[in-house]
């Protein structure tokens, strides 16, 4: 099994087991030029960004709750760390229920983001989803059986990188973020995957066939502008047809981890234009 990177909090589909695979296939010298920018429109838990530690970055995710975590770490990491640890120390089923019922009405970005992080850490399968009415969350408490602890070393390392002047955080649609890419910028794209049997989904918002088509259109435009692109997805006829000029590398799951989710029934690939 290849080396995996740590994550600050769990996130469905994160690439912590893929780090060495990704690092071995990065564009050559992409981070040597401080004028180039690392762009990630589907940030998730930020595990790839945390590993690469670029000097300049544009980071975004459609989930405002998730991106607010990184904004708190960037603006006042010490205060946010304390808010999170206060929840960890009090961890129980009652607190979990209280957080999921009050998070949507919580005005403080630090308190709200600490709640969201706590829910991710203490929910079954890390499935944490706002209800359709936007008044509370759907999640089921998972007892860890042991005290919770923040990975402080990783937390402060991530905060230090986030606090750099040229690290920007957004809560935008992926198309707006990819459009920011210019020649020489590296765009890492890890969207909800296409599926041959059923529509792909993401915890916070559905990702439709139209969204995938929009994504491919933005990738092709960015390719024409000279951006360096790495995309993960299932191997799919639509992608093979429209990204026919991209290199395709199959992801070998056996080299990464012992078990896989239901996605193991599909071939997972990396597309690159370099």
C-alpha cells in the first residue's frame, strides 16, 4: 500500500490514499515559478493542497459550511482551534443532536464551522447533509469509543499555508474558479464522479449530467489557455470522447488501499493534458 496523507477531518471521496500517485504525476517544475497558481475547484478536505503547499492558490468548494472551515483557519486559527476542542471535549450523542439542529441558525462563523467539523468527525460514514428546508442537518451519531483529538501538527501546518497572502478561498461554482486559470497554472479537479449506472451525487448538492458537460467544457477552454490540468473520474465514454487528447492513467486501487467503496466496481482514471 502506498503512503497516504493525513486529513484534518473526514470527507467522502478525499484523495488521502492517492497522494504518492498524484505527486509522481505532477507537471514538472509546476511549483517553481511563483507566478503560477494552484487551482482546486472541488476542495473537499484539502488533502492535496495540504500536501503540495503551493505559494499561490485559488481554492473553492460549493459547500459554504466546508469552505468556512478554511476561512476560520486562515483568519483566526487559534480561536477556531479552541472552539473545536471545546466540542471535542464535550463529545456525546446529546451534543451531536444539538449541533445538527442548531448549526443552520448559528451566526458566528467560528462556532458554526466548529460544529460542522465536529459533525463530520462524529457522524456515521461522515455523511453530514443539510435538510432541504435549510433549518437543520441530516446525520447519525457515531460513538468513537475514545476521546477525540485535533491533529494539531497538521492543523497548524495547514493554517500556516492558508495564511499566506496569495492563498484565496471562494464558495463559487466550479466554472467560475476554472475560468480564473491562466497559462502555466495547475488545476487539480476532483469532482463527483460520472457513473455508468446511476447519476453521480455529492453530499451537499446533486451533480447532474449537465454539470459534467459544463465541467468538460471548462476543462477544454482551460486547456486552450495553456493551463495544466489533472482530472480524476470514472473512465466514461463521454470523457474519453471529449478529452481524447488527454493522457489517461488507470488508478490501481490494490496499490493504494486494501478495501474500496462501491466505486471499486468501476474503472477509475486520471486524465492529464501534459
